[in-house]
């Protein structure tokens, strides 16, 4: 089972950038569907971006053109580059890995990293 550790969150002024990283251990991340989610206080956890094992990428409308998801199979990591940040991007960001092997679903969440965007 894969274990995930996020890093790269922090405090940034609106218009700035941050790069989140998701480091995997225990398994090869390239076999997993990776999603970056975020959860603001009092709100549900929403999918921000995803990348399949084949490299297919999707983005939430709210981050299209500003965020870029990627994966580095050699380093066993996934990243989320966030540009032109807005106060409404403030949330805890989570990395999620999913793999379906036969009829067994493998899912793992990271611990989350706080992103705070101020004016």
C-alpha cells in the first residue's frame, strides 16, 4: 500500500505561486490515479486536479489555466503548481492515490498541507 506525504504549502500573497509535492513510498506511484483535493473550513473536500496513470489530466473549472498537475515517475512524486493564487484558493490540500486491481480498490490520502492566500 502506498503512503503519501504532502509538502509545499504555506502563506502567500494573492497573485503569488506555490508548488505542492506529494511524495510516495511503499509502492510505485505511476500505477495510481492521482488527485489533488482541497477542503476549506466548513466546506466539502473537492477535486482540484487529477492525472491518470496514462497521463490524462483534468482540472476543476476554478483552477484551469492557473494550476498544473504533474507526476515524476522516476522520483515517485506528484506535484501541483499553483500560479495566480486567489484568497478563495485558501484550503488544506490533500494528495490522493487510487488504484483498482481486479475488484479491489486501493485508496490512500496524504495528511494534507495548508495553503493560505492573503490580499
